[in-house]
């Protein structure tokens, strides 16, 4: 469900200073829809929310959701050069999680990989040109959205066809260290009085070769480990591609019918995976598809009904190969999912101060369980030279072809009451009934004081949420010994979160400062433990995590804006066995206890150019539990400084009637290398200096 | 002066008791292979030891103090194992439950001699128990298991072969097995190969071994190498009619998963520690499942680790302190003869010891009667893999004399 109002618009030129400041102040009025499924001012929305608009995305040359999240408070991304493992507020998903502690949606449609519940944060998620703005909620959202809206929710809101009105070509040139790359995309859209259509597709090629395992990797401490001799990463190429399309037809059966299609093509060589680091033969490919047909019917001026049905499918690509370091065979993965989801939702205002939302949804998923077949690369010879298995032979792995069906029925209700003009309250709850991991009730309560005439606003919220075990966590077969094996008795991980937030609009349009604190108790926390020859996800601990976030937008001058964000997150209590000493005590694995980001936007006095420097400091990140066990003790990766600089110009008429824009983004300007926590005895290197030039041309 | 003497003696005894304690707790070591090829056994043993410590503390602790398990993983690696043993000794523990493997137990016995009592739940190497009087084990020896496997092998064929780690030195499992194939007219050992740890493939060794046309093959290696051997066998020699004889090392779910649960259609059988029966084991297994969510794995010697903690704690009560030599001396008073007590009768056992009674700890794993050689005698089960799971075919078997 797209927002009615888009995020910040650029301040119009030719106004005096006061008018400029007022215009900037207007920009700060951001509307969000994801919090309650109704459009509300961000400061009135009963959640801690950040909105990043298309103009900022263009001005900073951002090419992925991971880029967007890098400076959003409360988030931290551990990128293993294949998957982005995004954590929120001190909570990470663990090995191969791909950020499954948050729910990522496009226009309200979940687009996660249903086999793993992991998300696509790279350029494969959506063509960034199609993004109008991104609504980012920190905190629980299961009370409306159900599973995996656990510690955060990200809703990517796309442009309308009417806003595109034509076609736009994007061309990119990239440089990773000394390795060139590039890509491009095309977006087209238009609208008349009954139809609004937008279509976008893009792709990117990057080569990140030449990286070494960080010296902190516990396995490097063992001189006899084969890892010591594997050298640098080779042919480490990624080829993400994405497609998005939406058509809206007005006046269909007295309502609006919309069709949405979203595809993510993830394709990356993976040199730093726990199962086969630097084996030079792993290429991961996933094709994720989501389609939705939705019908919205206004019943009256104060009530509406919507119904939706969708189909999703995810499967490995034909070129996927997993190299675990064997000389005789590679592994082929079987792990696909498909299913249907349907929902019915009604909104009504039975009387003036009260808005009610009622809904239900059903999801049926068929999972082909993750198994691994052996593909012999060369003839397998007996000692006498006879061929035992010819090259190209595939031997099915254990349980190959096994399927499992998951069903989930969810029902939810929300009451949103406006108590006068200054105060609003929300009360909501949801029950999910799943055929494998049972009943999961969640709820929320929020109180907001945000007088339109006051510079101050205050929110207090409490909510419960849960992260569902994925099909992979429940049932996967291991690739080899010491790999992950499914745990059929894994339960959902739950959290109860308490938040207090305040915002203050500075006088004279100088900007806005928001600050919030949170405390969340996580129960049945899932960690991967070695329970034999294999690792298994297990519900092992409960913990309290507390912290806070600061976000400030400052208009220092007419041409200079600053954005400051900071995050604190710390586990303060963790369930332990009082009768046992010696297990490495790992707190906040993969998540820095503190981080700060400073972004500036400087409008240069010529050519409409804008300069956007970024400076970040990220504190130490604790190693994963599996690495601490391998090392024999807990350890942390040192904090680091991150720099980026973007020079950009918004689309403008240079030749004829067509518009041309560009963004040149340089990251890690000082080429400083740092390590990120990994799994299976390895840590992961960071990328060095990169450059990306994006040119856009309207057609 | 006479008034102060008992007080002084009491203080001295208290200081002795606190030599291994921190504040109001007594620390004992736990040395297990929770990583490495026998991690399933090691992890189950750690869990069982934790359970025992919890139950002892809930029933009043030891010498009026809380018992704490100080755990270290040896990774079944000699370097890591040495660091782990040193760390435990630096911690000052008077007794260590462990190690999981014979190799690390042997290493620890050498390092800990005189400094800590070592009670291993699963170190089956024959020479361990006789080498050092501060090292005991709560399982039977490799030699006995080898003899049983040999006798089972004779029932399957005349020509035998062996694949194993280490050598076939006197007292080893391989030597016990070989006794049944003396090279007479009826039964002979036609091939004997020692395998290196951690090879990518054992195809070559396997092919050479099977060229000798054995009827039965003993496989006594860790689960990782064992799984690779069987996978190579299934890939390259699936038409062979040989019968595989697996040692206790392979009585491991991980071995089955690594081979493939549905791949055990070939002729095979295995031998492992007999799954205990009776009320005490049932109580232990129920408590283990309640705390850790799954039953103790078959063949993991988990109940033996559980009993090791109770024996050490009982010896501490009997000795009135934690001095390692005193603990070793008091073990027979706790494990042999006298009035029988189970782990669920810890307060009563403590009361009896304080009254100077001779008590007989009867554990979850069995009678745990530590003999003069520092070991125990226990029967074996014969198992095979059916429908992807370990199935016990014969219970409580011992080799024929």
C-alpha cells in the first residue's frame, strides 16, 4: 500500500531565506503508512520510524537497500560479500541468516526468500530508480505483519507511473579496487485516468577479487589448516539483477485493481562462506519471484475493504555450485519454495475518534527441503584406471526430493484512537497459527502525544514480536560434517520491546532531533551450536538488550544540511547456567555496541551539483558464537572508520527536452580494511576503495 | 590451648577444602570434545555433567558448598587439549570429568598426575586405567570390545580385514579383534590398513583392502573418517558383499547422517556400550530430555559422565575435602560395596558418608564399580542402522571367554 505523500522534495530555488527555511520545514513532515496501514505523519505514527526519500538516494548515489540502511540508526549490516546479514538493535540472525530478523516488503508485499526467511538487501532487491521512498521501522511489527517483523520492518514504496511519465535509462560504471564493472537499467511508466503503469529492470556486474581472509579468523591459528594456503579471493564476481512492475486499474468492480510483480535475481561468487572459504568454486544463485493481485474497494467515506492474493516462488539458479574444497565433486543444492498467500482486510471509522482495522491472511507454502547432490567434475577413477563415475555424474544427496508443506493462518485487529488533536493511541493484536511451530500471539500498545502546534512530540510503545524458524533451520540436510543440520524441534524466537521516543523540531526551520530508548527482552534466542558432527539452530538463551538511537537533521545554511545518527545497543543480562563456567560468553554477536554516522549535503554554487560526504565510526563487533568456540574464547573485531563521498546532479535538461543526471559515489576513500565477524572459523574482509558512476537519461 | 586446637584444625581443613573452591563454591573440571569428530559424544557428556551438577546443587551441594563445573573443549586435538588441561589445572580444579577420547585422556593423565583426579566416561584405551592411579574410567576397554567384534566377525565369515587409526598394538581394539582370526585353516586376517586422519578420500586404501577378498571388515575410526570410508565404499564398491563391523566410535547419529540415512542397505553391524536399563537410567534420561530437549544419544557415554560427577562429589564428601589423592583413595568407599544409593538419593548418600558408612553408588550407567585397575566392566550392545536410525539388535552382550 503506497504512501499518499512522498518524502522530502527539494527546496525550490529563487526563494528568500525565510521561505527556504519554511520549505525545508515542510520537508520534515514525512508521511508513513507502514506503522498502522494508514497514512500518518511520522511523528504521529506509533513506532520509531525513519524515512529515506528518492532524492537522498539519488544524491548519495545509493544502489541498494543495504546502502540505504548503512547510516540508518539501529541497523548494522555484516556483508560477507555475498549476503547482507542485517541486524537491528543488537540482534542478528546468525549464520546464513541474510537479515531474517526484519521483514522486507515492497509496497506492502513481503519479498523474502521463503526457504531461509532471509532477505535481499543488494541491488537485486529492486531497481533503485523505481523507489519513491523507504519506510524503516525499528522495533516490533508482528502485531500487524506477523512472523519476522521481529525487530524491524522495511517497506520500500515505489513510484507511481504518473511520476515517471516516460522512460529513463540508467548506465553505471564501477570500480572495485582495480577491477572494473558496470551495469544499467531501464524504467518506464505512465498513467491516464484509469491506468497507472510502471516497469523497471536493472542489473549490475562487480568483481571484488583479491581479498584475503582476516588474520583474526580462528582457523588461521591452526597452521595445518588447508585454509592457510588458499591465498586471495579469485573471480569474485556478482551479477545481481532485479525487475519490478506494477499496474493499477481504476474503477474495476467499483474499486481499484492492482497487479504487482517483483523479481530478485541473486547471483554471486561466494569466497567467504563458512562452508567453503576461498575454494574458488562457489557460485550462489537464487531467483525469487513474487506476484500479487490486489483489489481495493472504498465502501464509504470512512470505510474500505481490500482483498489480495499472491504467488511466490524461489529456487536456485542453474549455474549454482557449492565448493566445499573437495577435489572430486561440487555440490548442487535443492532448496526451493513456492506457495500462495491471500488476505482480506477492512478499515472503518465507526465513530469519529476511532479507526478500526481488521484483517486475516492465509499462507500455504511447499518447501523442497534443502539437500545437496554431488556433481563429479572429473572422471572418478579406480586405482586400476577404470572409470567408476564419469564426469558430470550427479549422485543425489540424502533425502533428495523431499517436500514439506507449511500453512499459516493469521488474524489481526487494530484500534487507533485520536484523543483530541494532540494525543492518539493504538492497540492491536495478532494471532498466527502455524502447522509446524504452533500458535504465536503478538500484540502492541502505543501512545503518542504530538500536538500539531508544538515543536515537541513524545511516543511510548510496547510490543511483542516473533521470528519464525525457517524451512532451512528446521529441515536442512548438511552439506558435509560440521555443516548446519536442521532442527525439527526449533521454536520461534520471541521478543517483547518497550520504547520511549521524543522528537523536537528546532526553531526557524533549523531541523529536527529525534531520540529514543528501548529495552527488549529476547526469549528462546536462536544460536547455532555444535551438537555432534553438525551445527544446529537451537533456542539457547534469553537476554535483555537495551539501547537508544539519535537522529538529527540540521539545516546549517541554505545550501548545507547535516544528518547525524547514532546508535547504542547492549546486552545487559543474559541467561546463563550458574553451575557452569568456561563457555565463551558472547554478547551482541555481529552487532556494534555503538556507532555514529555524519552525513552532509552541500549544494555547490554551480551546475546544480551536490556534494555528499559521509563519515562513520563503527564500534567493535563481537565474533559469532561458533567462532568463539573455535577460538576457545570470545573475541571482537576492532572498530573502524568509514568514509564515502558522492558528487551528484539531479536530472535536468542538458540537451533538448530530455533530462540527464548523474551520481559519482566513492566509498572507503582511505582504502582502510577492516574485518567483519563470520562463521565456521573465519572472519570476513571488507571491500576496499570502490567507485560507482551512475548516469540517468530520460528518453 | 586445647580450646583453640579444634578451631585451628577446623580452619586448616577449611583452607584445604577451599584450595579448589572460589568463595562458597567448589569447582571441578569438565574436559570434553565438544568440537571435533566425536563432538556428539563430547557434547552429550558435557550436558550430562551439567545435569549432575545441577541436581547435586539442588540437593544441597557438596560440603555445604555449591558445585561448579569448569568446562573446556579439547577439540580432540592434542594442542588444544593441552591448553585445555593447563587451563583447568591453572584454575585449581582437584578433579576433572573427562576426557571424551582415550588420546586426550592419556595426555591429560600425564599432565594432571598428582594435581587432579581424572575420571573419564569413555576413554576405552586399555592401558589408561593401569598406567596411573589418579586416572580412572567408567567404561570397559578396547581389548574387550575388539574380542567381541572378532567373535561376531567369525560368525559372518572366515576372512577378515581391518581399517583403523593407530596401530594394532597389544591391548588395542584391533589386537582383540585379530585374536579371532589367528591365521589357522578356518579364520585368517587377510588385510590390515592404518588410515590417516582426515583424508579427503579412502578409495585407494579401500580398493587395496577389498582386493584381498575379505568376508568381514572391521572399521574402527572416528565418525568423520568412517563416513568417508563408507561413502567411498558405496561409490566404488557397492557390489561387494562384505560385512562391515563398526566399533563404538561409529555408534553416532552424525556418522549415519554423513553417510546418508537411507544408504545402510549393505551388510553391517556395530558394537557399542550397552544402553543402561532400570529406574536410575530412566530418571536420568527423563531429566536430560527435560533440560536439553532430546534424549541422551545412544552410544554417547552420557550417563557415564553423569555418574562421574556423582562419584567425584561423593569422594569429596567421604574425604571431607578436595585433595586429589584423598579423592582417589575414597572412591572405592563410594563406588564399591556398602549400602546402595542412586543419584536421586544424594542427600541420603551424604548423610551415610558423614556417618562413616560404606556406601555403594549405583549410577545411571550401571553399578560403576571401579575395580582395582581403575576401570569398570560393562556389557555391550550389538546395533545396526535401520530406517536411518541406530537399532539395538542384541542387548548386554559380552565376549565369550
